[in-house]
């Protein structure tokens, strides 16, 4: 680490999506890590007033993006940074925009030979209940509906009418999530949900003790290899950079791909640091690898 010390790293966090609070936690954890590693780094909290100006007015040689959701993880901020000719961590504009949209991502996954659950384009085409109705472009299980009949779907579609709702076959099974860092698969983690929680909802995700994380996932070797192979395939297919995290449901011995996150949570208790330990990487190792990959 010689030239690295000349870097001035701004960690952008917060923002204006519904995942703002998690982003702030991710940003603080990354900033602390950068400081531990001896980098010249500082945090920038984004809000509706400085969403554009913060990128223009701050002084930095690398933008470390700790933003989740809309206007952060979806290519918009990446596009601003491209215009400013500033290097930034993570995926580029097009990859981020596609990955943010669960409908486009699923189509590309299917083309790549990855197993996905059925998507129904309208209520009359639903073959089997229950189904999941969720926004195509939101994260953190916000706006997720488990519907047992057509009337519930209609209601959910009205609730989500401005959010490009997607109707999906409900895949009952075990939750898996797989991390990839700079093209290297980290491994798979199994999320063991609490009883009574059919979906991995917001509370299970963000409340301590909400779910048990098992890593590496103790599942059949073939299923483990399948989801890891597919997470890497998605990473490559969408030309993702830095860290990505793909979610799957394991039903029997079959993995179904759900979605990919291009800027997954990096709090001390998030999945990615846990997945990193499978490869022997500490939190700081992950952060340092990101800096080295993207600093010019
Ligand atoms: N088709 C589905 N079948 C079963 N469970 C689902 C389905 N889609 C979403 N879920 C549940 O909702 C959670 C969040 O959905 P996901 O597609 O990963 O979106 P996000 O994490 O962006 O909110 C999943 O982890 C899973 O528990
Ligand atoms: Mg998810």
C-alpha cells in the first residue's frame, strides 16, 4: 500500500431510497474500516438537498458507494460519477440499472440457463396460489405481499401501482444467499427463518435474532455448487463489478434464483462479511480489496 495512501476516499451513504437507514449503517462500517486500514477517508451523508451537489463539491479521488436502492444502486449515481470522471466502487451504469430491475434480471438469468420461478404478467394467467407480489425495483423486502387468492393480488397491484409490480410463483423452500467479490465466489449462506415467517421479511432481516445465518450453508453439495455457479454466472452475465450478492430459494435439491444486489449491505452483521469469512477474509480485507480494485 504505497500510492493507496495518497487516495482521498469519500464514502457516500444514506440517500433517498427506502433503504436509507441500512445504507447509513453500511457507510459507517465501511468508513470505520477504511480508517482502521489507514486510508484518508471521510463520510458524506446524502439527502434530498445534496444528492447531486455532494458529488460535485466534495474533494475525493475515489467514491466508495455505500448506497442501497433507488438513486444509489440503480445506475443514476454511477452515471453522475462517470460524467464527473470520478472512479467509484462497484458496478457501472447499465449493469446497476438492469440488476435493480427484478424483471429484466430474471429474463437475463433465464437466458443464461439459470433456474427461476414463474412470473405472471397478469392476474388471469396465475396458475397456482399463493403468489408473491413485489415491486420490481425495491429492496429490503419492502412492499412484499404473499397473496392466497386473486382479490389479494388485485389489492397488492393497486398498492404497488407506481412501482412496477411483479407477480411471481411462491417458491417454498430455504433461503440462500451467495456473494461474489471481484469475480471470486465467496460461498453460500443459508438463512434459517423464524417459525411463522414464511418470507424473509424486513423484521427478520434487520432485527437481531431475526434469523439464523449458517455459513457455509450445510446443504447438499450439488445444490451448494449450483447456487455458487449461478451467482458467478449472474455476476458475469450482467458484467457486475466489485461485490454482488444473489438470493436463491432452495426447494428440494433445486435452486431458484430470485434477484441480485449490486451494493449489498456491509454492516458488521450483514451477509457479505459473513460470506467473506468462508474464504478467510475479514471485513477490512473485503474493503481493502474493493479499494484496490477501483482506485486508479
Ligand atoms: N417468488 C418468491 N417465492 C418465495 N419467496 C419469495 C419470492 N420472492 C420473494 N420472496 C421472499 O421475499 C424476500 C425478499 O425478496 P427478494 O426478491 O430477495 O427482494 P428484496 O430482497 O430486494 O426485497 C426473499 O428473501 C424471500 O423470502
Ligand atoms: Mg433479496
